[in-house]
């Protein structure tokens, strides 16, 4: 369907609850899952309000600065993406945030409506329920190397504790000093680019940090709430790498995204498991902290 919208001469959107450009932010059209691709895919678009009255005088609302500024505020989608969107598995976290406030009538559609956004292939099988979103994330991971995809909290998928139940699980991240291809501007590398799904679960290299710690603090959310977890172990996913020595680095006074981990002391294999949290967890080191990276299967 994405290609159908992308190749159309013009996409017409009927906003039944709007009478002017000022009403757009409240229209239910912007809360539906399938309308996300209707919004970003076409190159030419025309919005009509109640009783099919044009909302603007433009022939192409995507070239109308006033219209696009209002739509951008209503959806959180940047102007460049509204006007010239490129599908693919780039900026996955950001695109999941666009979908996090949207709903669909059928459970499976919250995954199916994003297939074109991420340009992945997967079969449509109504009746599979929430497993559809698990399969979508799995397909994305095969082509994505961005640590930001781990920035979710809340209910995990029934098929894997390492993957989210729906787009609503994704949480806001503070802007990072990282270029579009995942490389910090100073040339170092950040996070594991080669995580992937295996029979044992999500294989990921993390920097393990145990708490309480004398040289690091653990807090929840981007508003730096004090962590409710006392003695625990976390796996930092956005550590810095200066070389290929297998060492991860936490920079001082900088927030590093991490996963709360647990291992069963009676398990002979001592595998780590991801623990459900209600919000994102971050580690902040008081000084530069180095350590060997550990491969975990979650």
C-alpha cells in the first residue's frame, strides 16, 4: 500500500472533524495507524475538512508552509519527512515514536500499517494477534544496527522479553550527539551494530554495570528520577568504543541507556534475562568508566 500512495497523482485526506487549519491537531485522522503512511508516502496531498471544504487554498498542501507546520506539531514528524519521506530501517526509534500514539481497529494492523514505513517484507496473517508486531520487529532487526531500538519500556512481547509488545512501549530519548549513520561526530563508535535474533534470543553485546556503585548512578526516565532498584545489574547498550579491543566506555556525566538484567543463580548456564521496567533506565558515570563487553542472549 505504501507504494500505491507513493505513486499516486494526489492523495486526498478527509478530516471530518476539522473546519480550519487550527482544528487539525485535534482531528482523529492523525490518531489512526493506517493514516501514517497516507501522510508521509504521497508527494502531493490535499486536505479537506468537514463537508468536503478545502482546508487551504494550496493545490498541494505538502508545499504549504502553514499546513505542514501545523501537521508537524500534531504528529511530531519533522517537515523534511512530511515532504520527502524515505522508507527503510533507518531511525527506527524515531519512526516508532510516530506510531506510538496511533491506534488500529484490529490488533495486527498496528504492525501491518508499518510494513511500508520500514520497507520490510512479512506475510499478513489476520488472527495472529500481537505476534504480528513481534514479527515486524524481528524483520527490522535483521536490517537495523541502531542501539536506539532498545529504547522501550513496559509490556514485553509474549514471544520475547527482549522485544516490545507494541509501538506504545517506545519512550522518548534525549537527543544524542550522533550523526545519521550512527557514528558520533568525534569518530568513535557507539553501541553494538551487529545484534541479531537467534534461537537463544536477542544476541547483544553490553557493558555490564553492577549497583550500588561508587562511580556511577542509576536513574529512570529522561527527567532523571531516582531509581527504585537497589542491588541490581544492568547492561549498557550505548557505550562508546574507541577501538576494536572489546572494551566499552562510559563517558562522565552523560546518560547511557541500559537494560535491567537478572540471572538465575541456580541456572547452570547463568544466562541473563531482561527484566520488565515501567520506564527507560540510564547510567550516569562520575568519571570515565571502562570495561570488557559481554555477549548476552535475551
